[in-house]
């Protein structure tokens, strides 16, 4: 079974497709500086939509998501955006944790796994 790497870089690929499973790298906002948790979450979810489409999937097929917040106190703010994005009846298994992210400007990072069938 082949492994396809989408948008590969020297350290990681943005997505890896193996069979009918799509693994997305943790996504962060490109415009992180000065953006609120809501703004960063919206940008990340748009990036996830694009990557999943490129891999032949979509958000209704996400089976698992892990959300990292720089400050767990922003949980409700992030959820307000997430809840408006995830389709009813297609909510994935999900974990949300507080973590120190790669740069202080990042307030949210989201990684997910989706099916293609």
C-alpha cells in the first residue's frame, strides 16, 4: 500500500495519506501574530478543509482530532468556532489539552486523522 506525502518539507509533511486514512500534521495559523484564539482557530480550520480536500477527504470524515491550547482558559472561545465548523452528526473523537506551543504567538494548534472513503 502506498504512502503519499502532501506538501512535504525537510522536517514534516502537512498531510500523509496511507490507504484510506489521512493524517494531518498539527496546523497553526499563518497569521498568528496578534490574532485572537477565535481568529487563529478559524484560519486553522480553513487550512484543515483545504488539506483534507487535497487528500480526497473532508471534515465529515474526521475520526480523531487533538487540539492544543496555549491557555486552557481559552477553551470556550476556541469551542465557539469549532462548534460552528464541525457538522452536526459528524463530530470526531477529540482531546483538548493545554500545551506550550512552538512559538509564543501561537495560541491554538490542531491535528487530526480522517478517512477517505
